[in-house]
C-alpha cells in the first residue's frame, strides 16, 4: 500500500512534465496525503470491518486521484491502463475478506470503466483494454488477494482470540476482574442522573473444604455451575465477572431494592446446586452506586457487606451500611414518662424505636452504678412490638443498621434519663464493633448526645460477626477514645475463655445460667471458682439473671462485683428508685455473715474426729507401731478412702491403707489410680502441713485423681528418725449435704 502511494506520487510528477491543461497540483497532492494517512491508520485497526472500510475508502481516493491526474492529457487511456492492473494487485492486502475483495474490486473497476467509456475507443484499443483487465488485472489480483487473505485472516483471528483470553476467565467463561472493572468504569462514566447502578458481590461458602475434601475437579465444577446460574438469571445488560477464587461480582442497572431482590434470587438458585456433602451456599453483599464515587469504592462497600454476611452466619444477603444516623425523629415522637422526663421515639419501618433501661448494682457499694440500654419497638398507640417480630432475621436486610440505629436512640434517651454518675451499657454486635471507622463515629455520637465515652461501656454481644483478632484490634481503638469494654453472656455460644483472654475486656457479664450451674455429684455452685478465675485474669464480673434472693446471696458470697436481674430491677422506660434494692443487698450480706460462722462450725465438727484419729495414728507411728496397725482406727471411718505416708519429696512411702469409701466405690481412673507413681509435694495439703508441723490441717475440697471424686485431705507433718514425713487420710466428700469450708 505504501508502494502504491509512492507510485501515485511518481505518476503525479510525470504528469507535470506533460504539456496541456492540468488539475491543480494541490488537489492531486491532497489525494496522496489522504492515501498516506489511511496507510498509517491501518496498524491501529482492531476489527476486520474497520480494516475493510479503510480499504474501500483508500481505493476510491486512489481512483479519484488517477482521474484528477489524467485530466487534460491527449491519451488518458495510456495513463490509466497500467494503473488498472497494478492498483488492484497492490491493493489486494486491503481486501481482508472475500466480501471486501469483491466489493472493493467491483467499485474500483466500475469507477475506472466509467472514465474509459467516456471517450471513444477503436476496436484494437478496446481489445487491449479488456485483455489487460480480464487476462492480467483480475486474475493477478485474485491470486494475490487470496494468498494474502489466508495470512492476514489468521493474524486477525489470533489477535481477537488473545484479546478475548485476556478478558475472560477460562474456567467459567465470565469476564475476569480486569475486564469487569474496565467495563464498569465505562458504564459509570455514561450514567445520567436518572440511572441507578448497584453492585453484587458473592462468595461461595466453605469452598476451601470442597477442594480439600473432594479435589479441585469438584471445586472447578462447582464454580462453573455458579457461573451458569449467574449468566442465566441476571439481566442481559448486567456485567457478570469472576473476580478471583470463589468470588463473583455483578454490576446491575438497578437500585438497591432491585439488586437485593436479584441477590436473594441468586442465593436460592445457588443453594439448589448439589455438592458431595450437601448443597452449595453463597453469601452476598449489595451496594448501590453513589454519585461521584469510583467503581473500586462501590466494590469495597459491597465487599464490606459480603463480609458481614459471612460473619453473621453465611448463606444470606446483606446490604451496604446506611449512613448515620439511621433513624429519624418524627413529629409526636416525644412522650412523658414517670417523673416528668421526656423519652424520645424514632421512626423505624412501620413502628418506633425507644429505650428501656435495666439497672446494674455494685454489690459491695450497694448502689446503682449503671444501666443497660435495651431496644424496644412501639406502635403508635404505645403497644410494644414483640421481640420475635422486631429482631426476626431478614435475609436481605442489614442487621447492623438496626444495631447502629439503637445506639442513636439509646444515647439520646440516656442523656435525658440517666443519673450523671452512672455508666451506660450499650449493646453492640461484633460485626458493628469491628466495622472500619465506627469507633470514631460512635465517639462523635456520644459527645453529640452530651455524654463522655468514659461513661459508656460497650457490651459485645454473643454472636457471629468477627474473628477474635479483629475484635482485639477494634477494642484497642475504642479504648483510645475512652470507652470501656464488656463481653456479654460469657459461657454461652461464641463467648468463650479464649475470646476473653484475647480481647481483655474490663468487665465480663456471666450468662444467667451460670448462677444455677453446680458441680457434678455434690451439687455445689461453680460460680465462686469462676469469679475467682476471672478476677485473677484482671476482669470485673457482672452476673445477669438474678431473680431470687438465694441467687443474690450466692452472687454476694461468690464475690461478684455487679449484679443485674429482675430481682434488682426490670427494664423500663423510667428509672426506678433504688432504695428497696439497697435493703435487699444489705440483707444478703447479713445472711452471709450469719451463715459463715454456722458453716464453719458445721465443717469443723465434721472433720474434727478425723484430726483426732490422725494425731493418734502419728503418736502410734512414733512409738514404733507398724503402719497398718497405727492407721487401723482411722481407716474404719465411713468416709475414709485411704491412709498414706509421704516422704519429704512428696512421694508415697510403702502402700496406702484403704478405707470403707475405697472398697465401696473403687478406683475409676485406672491409669492414675496408683498414688505410688506420683509426687504430691505440690498439693496444698502437703505444703500446709509442712508449714505447720505438728498441726492436723484440713484441705479445701478437690477432685481426687485416685478416685475421681470430690475429696478433702487431713494431713500432719511428723518428725521421724529418718527425716520428716507427712501422714494423712483422704476423705470422700462427694455426698450431698456435707458442709464445705466457709471460704468455698
């Protein structure tokens, strides 16, 4: 083609050497310039259609240039005949497809022959013209064209294939991430004010287990099936992509409600796909495009919603977070409660949100120290919305939106109703707690309500919604603002000991069932030990669900710091006077003080016969009586499991003498039933006896390795000729009704 341009310029130069009228040189050079520009455009073409169109234009410009160049010559045919052969041959590469070739060639000869037929021709010249055209020009160009067509066609097909591969995920046939983002940017650039666009992010649940357990072939087939669902059930104008791994994205020309409906439809369709151990499920996050934001910001918000769907149990759809505040105060939303204070209600769906407060008491100080804010829904007439309706899970809703809305409601009401020196316990979902930037937002809300973060205790609810690492990092951010941290319902569901030790809350709220929990066999409460453990870990303890006087007494006796429950105050819109509760707590302390001495007396009277018998056994051993005879009176006591002697290192000397409790119950933990294999100087009953030589000491109850039952030990350090030893008796203390030390 470049050669054709050069040949045309040579023809223009030759024409200037011929006398006679001629078309202005500028017109002919303009034709040459257009031809050169078309040649330069050829490398940037991306389709056969454009390439062929350039060829057609090129040939028409060339024909026009030849016509302009031969105007005014005496023998125009002599100038045109070579061109009519050479031009189709040289231009053959332009005709990329057969359709292009026949169209372009026909147009060329039609234009040229129109010029030829415009002048009278003799028979011999006409014969020569048609011989050049039919015998040389057309056959040569046909051969040249189809030879080049094969090469050029493969080149274009290869380019097209490479472009498609670069934009397509080979496994599913969907767009890949790069092509998706590029197309999405084009869609957003073309948006008008009336158009809405939403993004759907989805992730196959537990996909790694599918690959690990059943192989990658099964995983690949699952990805393909999900892709088929997306292609079949999304609108034709939607962009669908496999973003990477088991993640997919859909860009939809619809608002948030339409996108949520489509996501729910896709969730159901994917849940119908079978996998070897059940059915596939997927979690979805949906976000609507906001004016001015980029595609990456939109995808990030959809991805954040997807993470909440994962953390809140999977196989669900979560929408983007609504911007704070989530609720609006409406006309007539204030109502007067007892005492003249104003309680505010906020519109939410078809009812109002309001706050009820339940008091928490410091048992040692015997006074109200805080209030837990509990969310309630009310109809226009003041009737409460049942919790089962208000908190019912909605697959396409953002449960975090209601959580954040509750914070706005509670802070507004707490600033009006709570005493100035009281804590506000604010419930918060784990997913909300770890949300990026929410610590800063909540701090602003607290101060806007006239409170300080130091007065707010964030109570992390027992729920899915975040890893322990995420919550630990988030807790540090909230503490920087001054918030205190509490963990709710310890001992239930997700709230375990590992969670406490990683988050390090300031307070731990024990599930109400732990008050009623007892040790196996004896029926003694486990609360005192649990409180002691948490205190040693540096955490204050709140007991929830205190409903009876006996439970309050147990909480006081267990050294609980704070208590909450119906006995101390029910949740209400108004703050109840605390005086009657103060008397109840004070009465509980009196009961404990009176019972402690009685409990001590009962325990001492129960173990004193064993102390007397042990001292008698020690005296007998010192006079040389053999072990079996010395321990014989002691071994006849009903609760005696065994009598033993330990050397200075805590190892057993000789055999133990079994008592009735041993022979009756027998040893249940066979691998550790033989005490002679062990060393016991780390046990309190050994250490305390060594510290008080000559005094018969009694241990607190413990679980015996030898018998697997709650036991106590009575021990005495005795100086023998070969060194000091500790003699003792282990007593079965598993029967119900036996007194325990007052400290327990």
